[in-house]
């Protein structure tokens, strides 16, 4: 049936499966296998959809919500740099930073799915009873550090090609010693890695909020009852 062809529908159906098993139950009862399996399926789908949307050509570049702009200090220096003939290099750097993010994001999928597999009963209850971003918070807590380690070398390989990137890194290397800038902003690759993580978690959050706000079909009443029982 075509009804199930859209990724958001899959996510909604998965959440419905988790919630239907838990309907009319208390928070203490939500550790049953059916509810846990359904929730894991929902998390799995939500993470996969976010990765698929971002890990495609121009997945970051054409999405204003997650598009990566120049690092703050480099952006401020932009007009002066353009006057010195580096305008094209700046434009190329923006493109390369976003392409670097798009190249790195697919590496997130195994770690995100592993986090789902290792989800505890406590994690599940916190997600079901949490706010609009409890899924996103779960993924950030479990995966942000290892994802950063995986993303960084991929991002560096792409951004190192740009001459402005190297100049920025050399300058910020001196500035960072003063403690006036955070470590993640001291290099282009560090900055892009952090923005890649932010973009990924933002998209996971958007998937989550959309389903919580507007569950699909008949599932809306069921999810309403479940989340109502959890409050």
C-alpha cells in the first residue's frame, strides 16, 4: 500500500506499535517486550531517516536549518578577505564544509543503531515519558563523543584542501592559546564536526517532534492515551 511509503509514516507506525502495547498501562508496566521492541523500531527508523536526509548530496547545503556557514571569526573577516581576492576561496570553503558534513553523517548510522540495541528499560521509560526531544537527548548522550571521533578525520580530509581553512587554523591556533575561543572552534574541522553533530541531532529532533505532535492515522488516540498515562 502506498500509505506506508513515506519515512515519517514508518516512524509513526513504529511508535504506534510501541504505544498500542502499552495502552492503559502505567509507567511501571512499560518494560514489556512488545512496547520495548516497538520503541526500538521507532528509534531505529527515526535515526535512519535523519541520516538519509543529511547524508546525501547537498543534504546540508540545501537545508537552511542545518547548513554550515563560515566560523564566526572567519565570517567577520569575510569582507576584508574578499577585498584581498579570497572571495571565491571563502565560497568554496562553505561548499566543502557542507560536503564534508554530508560525507561524515553516514558513519553515524551504526553507532545510532547500536545505541538503540543497548537501550535499557530505564532509557525506554525516560524516552516515553520525556519531552519533545527525549529521543534526541538519548542519542546525543549515548553517541556524541564517539561520533565526533569518527567525523573529525573525514571532515579534516575535505576541508584541508582549502587554503583559507589552513590560514584560519594557523591563526586560531594562536588565538586559542589565550582561552578566548572554545576548542571546537579552534580549527575548521573541529567547527564543522560540531556543526555536523548539531545538524544530525536537530534532524532527529524534527522527526521526533513531528510524530509526537501529529501521530499517524488511528495511532493518534492510542499515543495520546499512552503519553497521558505516563504524565
